[in-house]
């Protein structure tokens, strides 16, 4: 787990603040400050860290699911995300339109997406080389 860092200084300036943020500091507080400001900074830092952790876990899960797609589901997905319709995909893969629909429904269920734009986003974020 990555712990957020909050810089507290009595002699801060813009250059020092810039360095702190470039080094991934969560916040930069100059003394004197009110306790509530520090509590807010800590709360926000942990909220952001939780969001990053959740996104990493989601990304890892999606990567695993993508790897677990059958070769045919992967072929169908690759053609769907390029904008091809079921009637174009079927002859390209030598299968029926209904079979394309079944593969598309299964892969979308596995990836927990309900729309083609969501499928495209996942595909773009998780390109397999």
C-alpha cells in the first residue's frame, strides 16, 4: 500500500510546493494552519489513494477476464470494437449471425459491460500486444 504524504512547512514557497507535488505529495500545508485543514488534507489524501487502489484492482480484474476470453470471443470483440456489425462479422469469421450474437453477449457479460462504447473503452485501455 502506498501511504500519501502531506508536506507541512513553516517556510514554503511556490518552488518548494511544485517540488513536493512533482514528488507525489498529496498536499502542501504552510504553518500556521487550523487543525481542520490538516484533517481535511488527510481525509482527501486517503480518499484519492482508495480510488487509485480500486482502479488498479478493477484494471487487474479486467485484464484477467480479457485473458480468459475464448479465442472466438476475442475475435468477435476485436471486430466489434472496430465498428463492424454482426452481419459483417459473421462472414468474416465463417459463422452465423446468431453465433456472433451469442459470442458478443457472452464476452460482454464476462466483462460486465452493457454497451459497445464501454466495450471499446475496455479494449482501448487493455490492448494486448
